[in-house]
């Protein structure tokens, strides 16, 4: 039983994609100045830290907004002031 040309082409493309994915890190390591790679790693690390801080700020802002909404929802009605009682005559 032979595979159809379309299945064979798909399998070939999948195999090439796996090879390229596996060779990518090896090529990056062998084809550059170590300082360049270190600089790139530092930039990626910094970007990751910035994203983490931004995510934490967004989370904190969302928590604050939710707390404000809860406070508004359960805020007691303001009283009309002290009741005035007329003296007895």
C-alpha cells in the first residue's frame, strides 16, 4: 500500500520542520559571537521581567477596580441625619 502524494508531501514538510526546529538553537550557538548571544539573552531576560511587572500591575489594577465595585455595591445608605423629636407640650 503506497501513500498518496499529498500525505507524502505533508510528512516531508513535517520532517523538515522538525529538523529546522532542532537545528535552530545549534545554528544560533555556533554562528555568532558569544557576546552577541549574551546580549540577546540579557535583552530577552529584561523583556521577560518587564512583561512580568506589567502583568502584575494589570492584576493589581483589576483587583483594585473589583474592590471598588464591591464597596460601591455594599455601601450602606446614608442616613438622613439625627431624628428631630419635638418636645412634649
